[in-house]
C-alpha cells in the first residue's frame, strides 16, 4: 500500500503532462491552419491590390506623357503669326524659321529633332546625334530635284559651321514623304518612326502651318521607355509596343514571345533553340471602353493571367500587356503552410533538445565549479605560502645586503687611507683605485637592491622640500655629460618654450626626482653608442585625460610625467586626480629622455620595467643588473607621477 501511494503521483502526472502537451500541439496546429488560411486571403487581397496599383502607375505614366505634342502646336501658331502671309523662301526660312526651331530644340527636354517642311519642297531641320554629341542641320533649298544637305551646328547659338555635305542614299530620305504630305492635312499627325540619324526611335508630332508647310517635333522614344522601366510590376511581365507592332519594352516571359500586330497581342511558344515554334493564342486589345482585356494562357505547364489595353502617348497609340503567374499565390500559401508545420515540429524538437542539453550542462557546470573551488582553495594556500617565503627571503636578503654594505663602506674607507700612503702613479695606487671603483660599483648595486626592497615593503617616504627644478636638471645633465662625451654621444637639454625657467621653484622630493632622472639618463647613455641624447622638459596645465593616457603601463615612449603637488599619498583613483586638475597653482611637468640607440624590440617593450630584466638584443656588453627602470617605475608610482 505504501508503494502504491508513493507511485500514484507519478502515474497521474505523466499522462496529464502528455495530454497537456498533446492538447497544446493540436491547438497550435488548428491555430496555424487558421493563420495560414487568413494569410492566403491576405496575400490574394494584397496581390490584387498590387496589380491595381501597377495598372494605375502605367496609366499615370501615359497621362504624364500625353501633353508632349503641345509644344508642336505652340510653335506652329507662333511661326504662322510671325510670317503672316510672307512669301516663304529659303532665306526667310534661315532667318525667321530656323531660330524658333533651334530655340525649341534647346529648351524643351527630350526633344531630339525639329523640322519645317514647305509645300514647295523647302526643308530645314535640326537633330541631335547623341552618339557624336553634336547637333546637325538638315536642309533642302530647292523644290526639284530634292537634294538634302547636312551641316554641323553650334549648340550655343544655332549657327551652322563647317562644310555642308550631301546626304548619301543610306540616310532616311523617305522621312520627307510624310513631312511633305503633312502640309496637306488639317489635323495633327503623330507617328513612331526613326529620326534623321536612322537609329533613334522618335515620337513624331506634325502640324500643318497656314497650308504652306508643316512643323514636326520628334521626342526620343527612350524617354518613354525610361519612364516605364522603374515601375514595380510585383512579379509580372510587362510588354509595350506601338499599335502596328514596333516594340518599346520587351518582356522576358519564360518559354514564350509576345508579338503585337494591329492592336492584337499574339503569344507564341519558343522552342529549345530559341526560335518561334507555334502560336498559342491571339487576342485583340483595342477596345472602345478602355477596359482591361483579361485572358489566361498555359505556357509549358505554367498558367499565366494576361491583362492588355491601349493608350496614347504624344498622339501615338500604344498597346501594353501584363502577365502574372496565376498559380503563384496558391503555391506560396502551400509552401508557407508546409514551412509552418515544419517549424512547429522543429520548435518542439529544439525545446526537448535544449532542456536535455541544459540539464547536462548544469550538472557539468556544478561539478566543474566544485573542482574549481577546491583547486582555488589549494592555489590560495600555495600563493600565501609562497608570499610568506618570498617575504622572508626578501627580509633576509635585505638584512644581508645591509650588513654587506656596512662592510663595503669600511673596505672603501680603508682603501682611501691606503691610497694616501701609496706613491702616486705606482702600481699599488693603480690597483687600489681599481679596487675602490669596484667596491663603489658593488655598493651602488647593493643600494639599488635595498631601494627595491624598501619600495616593495612600502617603507619608502617622500621628503618634501622646495627646490629649483631647472638647477636639478642642469646638475643631472652636467653629471652625465662627461660620460656621453667619452662615448662620442652628445647630451643635450631641450627646454622647448623655456616655461621650466618660469616655473622653476617647485615642491617635492628632490632626491627621488634626481634619482629618477639619473637612472633614465644613465640607461640612455649605457645603450647609445653614437648620435645624441636629448633631455626635454615641458610645462603645462594638468589634464585628467592626459593623466589617464599617460598612466597606461604598456606605452612605448620613455616619458616621465611629474605632477609637483603637495600630497601625503599616491593617487589611486580618478576622484583623487580631480582636485589636482582643479588647483590653479598646480602645473604638470613632462620630462622626456630621447636617444638614438638601437631601441627595444616590440615584443620585449613590456618587460623593460621588470626587476633584474635586461634585453639581450640591445645589451651588447653593457654593465648593470636590470634594476634601474624597475626602481624608476616604483619611485614614480609612489609619487604623484606617471611613467611610460
């Protein structure tokens, strides 16, 4: 009975959980089907709306381009009023007709050809050759025989220049037929034909003038094409051609070709070789009510719904068609439904896998954390033990160094006494001098070691006093100038703007400051074999930003920035830098030691401030134990300054 009671909750809970998950899955599937049907309806509505917008945009483009022929009628009226019954000769054409023609060509956009044709055979025309970027005049100054001449024209003033040439037989002389006949018509005449250059299609508008001639203006068909190309067809295929079949915008309908003839549209199938195979269907698009003609065509197993109609541009009747895949929307809806079900299944699988992986990762992370805690405790104990050993070793080393320094001081004193009794320039005096020099070097090394130990123990104290900064700088340079001269190296002081002479009285630890400069200058002389060493100083107002940048210990420049400010401790945060920045009596002193030595390899620059470290690549037979820059860095960090 106890066992039954203990297992009852699990027996009840597991089926309930399964039923809940099953119910949620069924609910999600039903909801998904509903959303899919709704999405399909929305897509069909959106498709119809997009198609309606496309038809409207096409009609708007056509309406926008309709007024192009108004310029022709305006020019014809203006010339009729100007001539006012005057007998028209070629000289009259050149003086009174040519100028308005050129003005219209130059000012009306997209006009590429303008012409006057008289009923007596006189002709004067301008046209623009885009390939040559040149305007030409075409004229005929006699009625019989008809001889046409061409001559270049200045694009600024319309004056002809150069030699007139007779047009050859390849030039479209047949253009004169409709211009000649246009003088007999009473209504405006429009056509889509090639221009004088026999290349560009033009929308030609011709209007009779006083029954004595005609004015024609030609607009580039490319302008019309450019207006239709940017239209968003929403996946449709657009085809535009003239009423008699001249193609303007060709469609790329897969597996078929659209041909327009006399207002009817023919759909022809294309075989694998790209040639027309057979006629699929033919429908007339010319309707009086301007409604869209609709029909469905099956091309290579795919159904397309066609819409076609006609409109006029600049008086020229055009036929357009739009083809849309009729089963595209249903296919999209089915694909979306399948994708939704697949995503639901994938989501359930991802949830199960994610939960399993999460549990495994949590267990592994808990075990790893336990091991890490145990290892960290052991590491902390080992670190504390090593620190105690290191501290004891440092104390013992410092004590021994102190005792040795005392003995060396006694030895140095005895050597000095012996030198007084030794004969000058004798071998004994020379040996005693060498012994004294070596003892002094050893004493200097011991002092460096003791200084390092004192800094590590935090026992170094700054002794503040007022001193002359310029004088200390001069003393340090004078001290090392002989050493530099002995190696052939110039030691130079660069006071920049001489501001250090203005702010020479400062307050700080004179001894530690001098020790820092001496170590830097000594290091520069030690590793410079030729050239020069420059000690540069700059005085400026303190800046928090400069202090932050200068405090970066990984910088490469050998630059000491000293803030002479009265303080009993070091700056440990930016909040402590703020009073220094705001103090009007505080100045920032920047000292740079620049040399022409071999330099430090880039991969070793971070280690030059470590104790007992020397760069072997540059320490070519040089003395020292590698403590100089380490002591400098420790002294700087114990003061209100930064080293890089």
